């Protein structure tokens, strides 16, 4: 059980991060929620606190290592430890590579890869010191399946999957730190709104019309992983809508 444990969630201002923060708080965890949009975090804070849960919010840009360090330091100062880290912050501005949207590539690499590395780097010394912890990284079905217009995005999510397995091998047996990689298919979140490539408009509309997963579905899968017994490490969860083919 996770009642009383300290959980950090990045990208907590909407979608999967918001739903995960709610689910963890409902299960009794103390939740530290980080994101750039503090107004959204304030809404989350009111919702959790109003239900009797414990939460702290923190402005966070995961592309800046000092931000990640400061966030974790603030959590440890307030609650003394970090038990769970959910690396959720991510972007998905899909585009055909030939359109050379270099700024979007850089942004995805900074958020989807470096953000995961920076936040994990900030939290891991505290977990190693007490030989206990759980890191949950949000990858994607795109971390397994490559598709047109997803070259760079898929590369970032493959990187998250590889990183997750690497630190599992490094830390699970030696430091009792569990690692879980969550790989959602199409989820009804704001991710599609980041796509600027006009040639993908039909894809965006088709995705929005799909009977997609909900953020709460992913939050529940995360809850399953972190609430599993100590001897059990849920390494990966691949979860797609029933009507998603790939």
C-alpha cells in the first residue's frame, strides 16, 4: 500500500499527470505536483486538499536541471523523503521528418528525454540512501512501434523505454528500487494539440474520434504498479484502446 508515502508527479497540470496525482492522493499518498502552468496546479491542489489529501505544488520546467533539483529538494524539505517518482511530462508534436521542424525535435528531446533524466537524477540519491523507491516512466506505444510522422517522437519514447530497463537492471536488485515503464496508446489528453504539421489533420481528427483511453485508465495502471507487493516489480504496462490496431 502507498498510504503515507511521498509521490512526485511531473506534468501534473493536465491529462495523465493530473489524474495520477488525484489517484495517488486518494490512495493516501502525499503528492508533490510539478508543472509549468501553476494555475492548473492550484486547481489540483484545491481538489486534493478539499478531499482531505496532502499535496504540495511547485512550478517546474523539466528541461531545466536546476528546476528539477529544486523541486525534489523542496519535497524532501517538506516531507523528508521521496518514495515514488512519476516522470509524466511529455510532448508529441508529430510531423513528417522532411518538413524539418527542428525546433519541435529539440523540444521533444528536451522534455521527453532530458526531463526524465533530470528528474530521476534529482530523486535517485534519496532512494538509494534508504534502499527503497519506485520510478514510473511514461513512455508510449510509440516506444515499441514506429510509425510515419513519428520518427523523432518514437525515438524519444524508445529512449524512455531503454532508460527504464537500464536503471531497472542497475538499481532494482542492488538498491531495492523498482522501475515501471507505462506505454499508453491513444489517450484523450492535450497531446494532440501540440501537432502543428497541417498534413496530419486527418490523423488528428481520426484520433479524436476514436474511443480513446482516458487519463484515469493510465492513472489506474500506475496505481496498480506502485501498489503491487514489494517482491513484485511491474516492469512494463502496454495499454491500448480496444479499437486501436497499432
